[in-house]
């Protein structure tokens, strides 16, 4: 084993079978954002198995390039994912994507004018309240800042909620998902939740999710958390515990 690196054997049960693998983690200090790549990798495995199950049972997946209707919905991110997305914006702007952060600023300003920022960032709302806020947000028809020509510009780096959103109902139903019967592919283990719970335990706060369009505002308001570090093995153990996986050092 390389000095300063640990390998964790991971195993957890899902309705699609047992998932096993090894995760490499630095034994040195790590930030919360460093867990995101592992969460996305696990999500992709689960999504593939979920889609395979749907297709074997004769149901077609209608999601694909050029269908960006769902990109007008409120996308909830765990705090580590919010850091991931905000820092991705900085990277993309340095790589030549102009005015991306300004898109986020304009959306935040619009939501502020409508008096919605407080409720969207309120960590204490119930599921029922969250549903009403999500409906209200969808009615505004605000496209995701990463949506270009009806396709996701950051598709390989998209967050957990976007990866998990696949439907077997007619695509036109997604134009009003709160009135139509949209059949989402069932996902047994949404990985934003364990990331949010871990963040809450590490910081002594309540679990919370942040709307993607407000990640820049949240990021700059929470710089202490953004740059705070923990021992890498401690972070991964905590995440796997929330996930329900079994891990051992190898």
C-alpha cells in the first residue's frame, strides 16, 4: 500500500444486489467535497442497475440528450455537492465559459426579489413544505445555469439528484410533473441524504439540502465549512456508516 493512503473494502446490500468495491482515501486532511466523487461513482452503479431492471421488465427510459425539461426543477444538493458545484463553476469560468457565475447571481437576485431565498435555504422545513416550495419554483420556469441548447453542459459532473432522475413515462408528462403521473425509476439509496447526514453530524447541525441555483450564495456564506478539513479515513468511515456499507482497512 502506498504511504499515506488507505483502501477500504466496501460492501452494501441493495434491491439490485450487493455492491462491492474498494475505495482509496488519503490518510491526511480532507474536505467534505472530496467525498463527492465516491458518491457519484456509487450512484452511477445504482442507476445502471435500476435502469437495467426497468428495461428487462419492458419499460423504456425516455431521458436523453435534448430533453431538458427536468432541468427547470429545483435540484437539491447535499453540502459537499454544493461545494463541488460551486468550485466547478470557478473551474469552468477559468476554462472559458463566460458569465456562468453571473447566471447564478441573476437567478439568486430574482429569487430574492420574490422573497423565496429564505424558504429555499431554510434547513427546518418539512417534506410537505418542501414539496410546495418545489412546485412554486418549477412554475417560475428557471432553467438550470448549466443547461445549454436543452442539454447539460456538465453532464459527466452532474450531481446525484440529476443522475437519479430517469423516467419511464411519456416525456411530455415532465412538462408538468406535479399534475401528470411521472413514473420515475425507483432508486433505493439516494446518496445526497447520507452526505447531508454526515455533514450534520460533523458540524452539530441539522441535515439540509441546498438548491443548485443557490449554491454560489450558500458557498460564499459558509466559507468556514467549505474549507474545513477532517482526517480522510474519518470522513470516509463516516460516509460509509451513513450509507450502510461495511468497510475494512486493507
